């Protein structure tokens, strides 16, 4: 799941980031999300977690958060009402 979300592998299963030192905003955001999720913390604080992601990656992140939210406390800061629908409670500021 995490490899697919990151999009680090091509169709043959080979890494496509070897030797690449510059990443797009979406790629950097995917890497930050994966680093956070790998830690398997009980509490996650996500600030605009899908803002730079393409549609498919955004859907994958939202599906993954939906799957893990029963076992974790997830605090999401976002202007995106679509991701807010995942939340049990929403605070508008």
C-alpha cells in the first residue's frame, strides 16, 4: 500500500527515484505522509495532507485514513471539505 501511494515503483516493480534529488510538491508530500505513517503513532496531526496530491493519490490517502481511524486519534487541518467528511468531529474556525 505505501509503495503504491508513494508511486515510487514503475510497472516492472523497479524504483524510479534512484538518483533523483528533486521532487515535486506532491512527491514531497507523499514522502512526508509515508514517514508519518511508518512511525505507526497513536496520534497523527495532518496539516493539509492532500493539498498537493493528484486525485488518485488523494483518494488513496483518504481510503487509508478511513481504514486506520478506528485505532488512532487523527487531527486534520484542512480547507478541503471532502477530507473533513472522514472526521467524526469537525471544528470550523
